[in-house]
C-alpha cells in the first residue's frame, strides 16, 4: 500500500487508519449477519467463541 512505509507496525497515516476502520466496520456487519452471536451463552462459563473468518468475506 502506498501509504505504508518500512515501519508498518506503527503506521497511523490517515489512509491506513481509514482502511482499518472500514475493515472493522465490514467485519462487524459480517459478524452480525449470524443471529447466534447476539444470543446469551447457555453455559455457566458465559463464553462463546465464533470463528467467522472461516466463512470468508461476504
């Protein structure tokens, strides 16, 4: 990406931050397409783990 330099681990240019915001937004939209993510856990531990990455983009 043209805005990334050699120090990618601390790149905070406007372009890189906006790209990360967009990616986070679309990750959230994709996650919320699965109704099970908003259900309360039935286990006493109270934890659910969802691997939505396995479903790919879209």
